[in-house]
């Protein structure tokens, strides 16, 4: 009120200047000068064109989809509809099915389905058509969903220009579905539909290592999300149970526990897991504790567990404080996504396509530039060490800069009123 009274007490000319400053501050982030818009279009075209060119060149060497993860989704869908739901997480059935499709496939490249059963509803229709045709249909669907996500974010380049989007295409992964879920969750939350946002978020539990920490952080801010999340979480759990039965769900739980245990001490060839490839707090802790080696000693494992537990608690405490502050909703949601990625137990390069959302929400703030390397990474991808864990540093910097960015934005508004 004091600021408003001081503004009203100013001469008319100065009031106009203050109004002009405030209007400039309220301008949407996309309202850029013509020159900058042209530069942005050029940069976007370069990023998208580079991704497209690299994809075409690399995919030509994988025209039969021998490499990548589509064979995992495709054979899981076949196993499910052929009445082998209880064996959905058995390696033997994937060895049999995938070597029938691809006789030259080495045993080490056999992929076992590791996601909750309900996600296979997306891939079941593809399992009725030939494998190679189904693979290209999935790639086309991935691009179309990416375009839809870009439209929802009012920035196609934010999605299609990301290097992780290219990695996702080359791996034929499903992370674009998670991006669609997160964008829909944000849009519902921005309109005040907290229960609706929670329901939508629960549909993304096929990426539960990311969605669960994200849900926890968002609940610090909007507790009513829990209602919708509980409904959709129960729904997908019941649906998964109906698809594979109790034996299938027990098999899934055992598979996850065994896989987590096998990867806690080092690289697991059986489960094709390398902790050094996780750009998360877990991956970074492993990298520092083992100096990048493939295995860790028992003492190092205990030290990592303690250190990682303390780091997780520290991050959640910081999240609780920030999410209950007066920060802007865009900053809070972006912070929640970045921190959820950091806290994730399992994360690979293609999952970083989710960064398109915080990158868009942080438009105009310094924290956004911590994510810029993920758009430039095609230029350096062939020169980084085998470990990917170091990329977690960009997420850490982003999380640290978001509260600082909030202070800068508040200072700008305050200076306009003084």
C-alpha cells in the first residue's frame, strides 16, 4: 500500500514512466524485439536441423532397429497379448522373442522390459504390425508428440532442439510421453486445478523414479495434488494388476529390487546398468567415491549410502523452504522438476527431454542458462568422458540459481515502484 500511495503521489509524468516500466516488466517472455525474434528463429532452426541431420545419419546404420529399446517395448507387448503376462519380467522370454525378430542379436543386447505393465497399452497396437514398420511408426509418433509438446509450451525449439530429444529418438525411448504428462500437469496447476494436476501426474508413474520425488516436492507447495495423485496411482496399479496378475506384480517387484541391489556396487552387465551414466546425485556420488571405476568397495558403498541419504534430506529440506516461499509458480514448478531429476534413482540422457519444461518456464531468468548446454551438447557429445554423471552439475547450478533469479525479479519490480 505504501508503494502504491507513493506512486499516486508522483507527478503525472512520473506516474506514466512507472506504468511504462511495469508494463515492460509484465510483457510475456515471448514478446521480444523483432531482431531478437529473427535471431531466435535462426538458432531454433539450427538446433532442430542439427538434431534431424544427426538422427538421419545415425538411424541409417540402425534401419532394422537392432540397437535401441524399441525391441523391449515391442516384445513386451507381444508377450502380454499372447498370455505371458506373469512372465513379463523374465529374461528368458525376451531372449526367445527378440532373437526370433533379430537372429543376429547378441545376448548382451537383449532388452528386458522394466516399466510398469500399464504403459504397454500404448505399444499394444504396434505389436500387431511387422517389427520394422512398428519401429518407424513409433518414431513418427514420438516426433508428433514432441511437436504437440512444443506447441503446448509455445516453443517448438525448446523440445525438438534438445539434444536429449535426439538421444530419445535414437534409443526409441518413451520419455516424450512423460514430458507430455508433466506439461499437462503444469497447465492444470497453473489454472488452479490441483486435484486434476495430481491425477495427470499419476498417469506418468511409468517413470516413477522421477514422478515420485516430483510429486513429493510439489506436495510441499500444493497439498491438494495428493487427492488426484492417489486416484490415478490406484487406477494404474489396479490396471497393471489386471494385466499381469499377482505373480506378474511380484515378479516385477523382485526384478526391481534385484536390479537396484546389483547396480549399487558397480556396473551390472546382467541388467545393463552403469551408475556412472546417471546424471543425478546418485551418479555423481558414485563417480566421486570410486574415481570413475566400474566397481566400489564395501566401505565405499556404505559411505555412498550415508552421503547420498544426507544429500537427499538436505535437498528435500531446501525444497520445503523454497516451495513454501513467495516465489513465482513458474519458478517453483521448474525447481521441482530439476530437483526431482537430481533425486531420481534411475535417469538416462533421453530422460533429460523433460528439461524442455523448466527451460521454458525460466525464460528471462539467469537460471535458464544452466540448462543451455543440453541444447549445445551435440557439439561436445563425442568428446566427453564415459561418465555422464558430471552433467548433474548443470541441474545443481539451475536449482541454486532459481531462488537467486527470484530475488532479481522481485528487485526489478520493487525498483519500478520506488
